[in-house]
């Protein structure tokens, strides 16, 4: 399964906008927008999800499932599980986008 945040992150790493991902996957921009709006696993048509994953992978990215090891080589990023925010933390997770 793929999540909305994974799709947004993949686009950022590829340096493309939603319109480009839509074109690469053969889907509409509103479909990409709906997928990215999900904060958890993306629901919908399996064919649409397959197309997005194939487009991302064709762009050169490896999507790593939760708990899976990377099979590729080269540089990459992985989201680690966040610890609950503490009052003394200088930047709580909700504030990270403001940096």
C-alpha cells in the first residue's frame, strides 16, 4: 500500500508537480490530488494505485514498505517513526513545516 504523504514525498524527490505525475501515470490531476489528500493508505481503484506506483518507480524511486529493507543502491530517505512530542522539544512535529 502507498500513503498520501509517500506520494507527495516521491514527487518532491523527483522534482515534479501533480500535473507531471498525472501525465506520467495516465491519470487526472484531481485523482492525484485525492490520493495525496489522504493522510494514511490511499484507497480507490487498484489500477490507479498501480499506475502511480509504476510512474514513481519509473522515475527512479524505490518505495519502501513499512518495516521492509531497501533492495536498491544509492542514496535515499526513509521516514522513521516519530516519538510523541514533548513540551520541552524546540520543534514539535506539528511545527516542523514552519521551519
